[in-house]
C-alpha cells in the first residue's frame, strides 16, 4: 500500500510533482485544496471569505483526515496544512510525508510564473514577494522539517527537472 503526502511552501511544486509521481507509481493523485472544493462545492477563497482562516483550517483538518486514509494515493497538501492543529503529527502517522524544500529564490521563481492566481501574492513587487516568502518559510520550517523525508527541489522549469525530483522521491522512499 502506498500513501505519500507531499508538503512544502506554496510554489514548491507539490501538485506538479504529485501528479507525475502518482502516474509513475500507478496510484491516484489528490490535491487537498481540490478535494476540499469538491466536497464543499465551493472554492477555497469562498470558504475563506465566508468562514475566515480559522473556519477554513477546521474544514481542511477534517478533509485531511478523510483523504489521508485513502490507500494507494499521493496527496498534495496546502502550504499551511502542516502548521495547524496536530496535522503534521497526524500525517506522519498516516504515511510517508515528503517535504519538498525549495530555497526562497526557487520558490520566488516558481511563484512569479503563476503569481496572478495566488491572492496572498497580489500587489507585491519582486522585493516584497521574496521577503514575504523568506519570512513565511522561516515560520513554517519547524513544521515542515518533521516530515519523514526532505527533498531539496531545483527550479522546475522543464520536464527533466520535474522527473529528477520525482526520481529523488522514489529513491528516498525505496520504491
């Protein structure tokens, strides 16, 4: 039975790597935010707007407890998921938790490619964005580093880099 849970800061490539990894291993891929949206029939942003962060985090925890019970799955979690309640301890008890660790500069490059779709990043210039990433990664590192495995990611600007990272995970997990 395979149960791999990917964590890391936004822009670390959890969804991109997760899809590739799941396909290669012949298992199902879930993105926790997409799972929440499907189950709640609302976008994450709408849930945030209606219930605030605290309300969203409660829903996120409950949906994590559902999705992390699935078998033969790769699950990509939101960047904040490990940082609330006992989520990190729970995930480590459920499967192989892999922290996709990117330097602030790599995360910045990834986020710059898709900046428009991330509400937390809107209105920030490059300098502000890089500082925002540094500060938040620093705050979350204590949770992220509780993962079973830490994989340092390169800037994933092409399929080769995505495959290289996927291969590192497969090797680390002994699959």
